[in-house]
C-alpha cells in the first residue's frame, strides 16, 4: 500500500503538469518551415554561438580551472556584435541625441580620462582613489583595462561609449557598493543596466545592455543552481544594484577625477546618488568561485 502511494505521486504530478501545459498552451500555433536548420523570429536564438555560450554562462559551475572572469573569453561579445551590428547601435544613439540634449552634449564633449595606475597612489586609504590604489597594488589591476588611447577619436559615438564604459567600470564598483569579487559584479552590472533603462530610450538601453545583462544573469543563475548558500547574498546585491541604478543620475556623466580624494559616501553625495553601503560578500564569493585560497581566508 505504501509503495502504491509512492508510485501515485509522480504519476499525479505528471497528470497535473499535462493539464497545466494544456491551459498555458491554449492558442499555440506551431509553424512549419522548409529550412533544414533551426530558425526563429529571434535574431539571438538564430545564432548558434549565442545559444551555446549563453547555456554555458547560465548553467555551468565555477572552478579554478576556468575562473568566472574567463567567461568573457568564450566569444559572446563577438557573437553579439555579429547579431547587433555596430551601425545599428550607432543609429540608435543618433536618434537619442535628437531627443536627449544632455546626452548629445556629453557626446560632443567627448571627455576621456588620461590617468594611469601611478596616479592613484597619492590618495589616502578609504578614499575613492585610495581604494583603487589598493586594488592596483594588491591585485595587479590595470585601471585602463588594456585600453590604448593613442589617436583615439571620440567623435565616433558608439566607440566613445564603449571606451568610457571600460574606463569607469571599476569606479562603479565603489559607488554601487559592489566589492571587487565575482558576486560584487552583481550590483555593478544591474546598477548600470537599470541606470541606462532609466535615462535612455528603451531601444537604445536594450541594445547597450544586451551583453552586460547576461554577464549579470550568469551570477544569479549559478548562485541559485549550484551555490545555494550564496543565494540570499546574491539577491541582496541585486536589490541594491537595481535601487542605486534607478535612483541615480546617469552614470556616464560622472567625472571620477572630481571624487578621487573623497570617500565613497562623499562621492555619492557629490554625484547626487542615494545612500548605499559596500556589501561584504567575501565569504559568499569564495564559495561561489570554488576558490580554496579564498575559502581559507574567509574561514579565518
């Protein structure tokens, strides 16, 4: 009798699932095609590289054999550039300029930061500049992320956007409260994408966030699927990133040189941002990365 009831449960669940599928699938019309290849109305789903890489990004476990940051070497950026040609994004930016005078003025100015790693070592610990200096000294950061700005022409709006986004990413860690570790990317990424959605036209914000959105989602999905001990922290980081991004002025207007000598809290006031805290997530990040050295430090 007990065995019989045990057999009924999965059978009933399957029957319930079929009923639900029938309800949710009402009105579905399956299309046919003469194509011998997979084909979809989604330009993203039609790209085999994107299908494969996104599955890996969202579903894989982490480990020291292939660190989290190495995901960016798998080719998603190249595949996205093929699916979303630069000229289309540039055209959306030109449309934005017509309706967004502040954005147009920012692009016309074309300000580029020229600081080097050595420029940060004069700032006191705990200041924006001092925090960056610590990362440079202890972790070998290259604040320009390998950018070669010799002969760079900021008049190309889309190229300029990409360069400035790379130049400011590490500072956005500080301002959104995301520590310099894998899970600390969550408030940075979602702060930036929500900020774009708040201050730019939907079509442009969507295009600019297409790659970075998946960069953030991979942290969320892997945390939930493989590292449940980190899941509450991931949600806390996500919530803060969304709040800061929505309540802040456009991140891209910030001149970080103005706040190198200020604390993060003072810098937020300077830029007109909401209050935020640096969320301590070192322990959870060590679990998430499956990094034995980080785990040992977190246990101390």
